[in-house]
C-alpha cells in the first residue's frame, strides 16, 4: 500500500510538472484587437497572419475592455457599462461563460493575471482596481498609488507580476504591485489614448495612440517608440499574449 501511494504521488508530481512546463513554454506572441467599426469579431494579428474570432457581441452592446489569458486561451470582453464580462473560448470560437460583477459598472480597461486567472478591472473615477477570480468571485478592491484620475489603460506584466497603468495624461506609464503600491514609472514618447497592453518578455508596452484611427504605438521600457501597428479603427481595444502549447482549462 505504501509503495502504491508513493507511485501515485510520483505520477501526480510528474503530471503537475508537465502542466507547469507546458504553460511556461509559450508560442509566438499574438496581438488581439477589437474595433467598434467591426463589432462582430476580434482580430487575431498573429505571426501567421490575421485571423478572426467571433466576439459574440449583440446589436446595441458596447465593449469597454479586452483582455486575453494565454493559459486558458480565452478572450475576456468587458461590456459597458462595465459590470458584465463575456468570456470567449478562442480555439473553439464559442461562448465559454458570462460573469456578472456587481459594483464594477464604472470603468473601462481590464487585465488578466495568467498565473491564477484573476481579473483586474479599472473601477470608479479615481484610479481604483477591483480584483475577481476567473469565475467572477470578488477578491478585493484597492487604489493605485499616485493615481488621482481615472487611468486610460490597464495591463498585466506576467514576467514581473505587476500591473501596468496608463495615466489620464496619456503619457505616464506606472508599474504597481498587486496591492496597488507604485514600483516605478516612465513617460511615453507619444501621447496615447489607451487602452494598454504589455509584453512581459521584452518589457514593451503597446498603447492605442491619441492621433490616428486605431494606430498602436510600441514603446520600450524607457518610453521610446519602437514601432506601430494597426488595430483596425478608431476606439480600438487591444491585448497581447503568447499561445501556450498546453491549455489548462
């Protein structure tokens, strides 16, 4: 019996290691964009060329935020006024679930922490963030240190385990821990309207620019501009994510 338990324990440990290794081995980086002018789809601007994922947005609905979770391969669309999340299974191209988040109606951008699937949503007029589990259960709410006005964008750096915030001035990008404490900041070389996305591997941030119809600026960790890409139109929402070779959920 002891031997059997030991073998089962080793098998379980091996499976856990395989899952961890699979999730830690990402594929190529993909860029996701939702443009109000084409509300029926989320564009997947990956290395193999542009493909589409149905947004499942109904007539009259408005999307306030977009986030992608590489571990589950799910897209999260935050519906305005902001208290409902529609979760789309990207490879299956179908609805996974819908989440109701009471008390989160005033806000815009959102971000996902891939490690545990927690959602972080901008709420209120003064730089507050609400945290929920991937199934919508509330975890807590905190203020972003040094942020007085509603930010224009929110992203997650999965490498540094930090929130990345685009301030209301469209130029200042700050980094915060998961309690909202400020860890640093830099200024973008060009003004951004938001929202914001982060590539943790390179330290780059992508932000929809204030000028241009959906043009996205790519900025280095020092705020210098490194390039641009098109998100498909004015008012576009964006996020980034590498595809894992192994899905968790």
